[in-house]
């Protein structure tokens, strides 16, 4: 079932998801988190870190798997997802770095990196809770339009739109890599529960097509319709392409639910 919630904004969405994840970790210390990068999930990581601190939650056995990485970027580069995940998730939450995985964007080992990543996810028992943002073109992970619904972790080209959208993180558009390695749509669908978050008017069309459009490789996020446990969290602007009857407006966190 896809539950669509409209919240006040990114901070409220972060609190909402962090609340669920905090309880999941307390119930199962070996919880496996699926980690997105980009701007959207940052409030979740901040809110979860706050709970870990204030409630003394033991995260030493929690694992994490990032969705994607740029190909050919130095893992030490500030904008590599190795670096971003380390700074925003591993360090912020105090996770064991050995349990946090990011696909390798090393061009020399790309042929085997996808299968190795799938195997690492499998060996960890699968992702329990997958955090997702969505591209303005409907991508999830770096599965751009045209990505098969059953695709697995592999190298993909980035579209010009995605490169331009991500140019804000680099000195210039020329510095944005042209390829990435990403979990496939099929990989993402294997997670136990999906959280898809989107904020802002520029995501409204992609959100509407993901929720109401036909399930199609042209809008990779539409694949969430095939997943039994999905929570979509939006601000009012990102929900503006939906009918009000399609969502629930939420003012608090799910504590006690
Ligand atoms: C990031 C990722 C992408 C982003 C999407 C939205 O790991 O896989 O799908 O979630 O591009 O990016 P933001 O959140 O920066 O708008």
C-alpha cells in the first residue's frame, strides 16, 4: 500500500521518518538502512542523530547501504557519495564505518562492482528501510528514465537534467561526472519498506506521475506502486499535482502509533 502524507516541510518529514527508524533500531539492533544522498534526506539523518544522542540508542550493529555513487570520482572528493555518506550519516549517527556501504565508482572494477554490491546487501539480510528522494525527471537512485523495473546495481549514464540539477554541488557543470553506479529499481523494490520524500514545486510533476501514472521505466519512481509498504512524505508544493483526496495531512510524528 502507498501511504501519502503531506507534512509542514522537510524538518517535519525528517522527524516523522526518524521516529519510525529510531523505534525500528530499538526493536532490531541489526536494522539495515537504505541511504539516499542529495538534499532531501538530510533532515532525516539530523533528526535520527538527535534521537540517537538524546535517547542513547545503540546503533553499533546498524548497517547502511547507499543507493549510488558517481563513476570515476575520488572517494575522498567532497562530493563523492562515499564522502557525503560518511559525513552526513556514518559520523552524524555514529555508525560503525565497516557496516556502511557505498557502491564502488572505481572505473577499473565496474564490471564486478554491481554484483558485489547486490551480494553485500543479500549477506546483510536485505535492506529493511529504504530512504528515497526523487529526481525532477522521476529517477530514483540514479535510475534515469528508461531504467528497467527489474534492474539491479549497475553502471548508468546520467542525463543532462540530472547533471544540471547536481551542478550546484560542484564548481561547474563540467565537473559533474557523466556516469554513476546505482542500485537498480529492482534492488530498491526488494527493501522491506520504502520512504519516498519530495519537497518543492519542481518535484510535483514527478511525484504525481510516480503515484498516479502508469508503472513505466519512463518514470522509474512509478515502480513504488508495485511495492506493498511505501510511505511518501511531501510538502504542500510537492503534493500540488495530487488530488487532496489522495493524501493525509499530518501535523505530528507517528510516536505511539
Ligand atoms: C541520491 C539519489 C537521487 C536523489 C534525487 C533527488 O542518492 O539517488 O535519486 O535522491 O536526485 O535529489 P535531491 O534530494 O538533492 O533533490
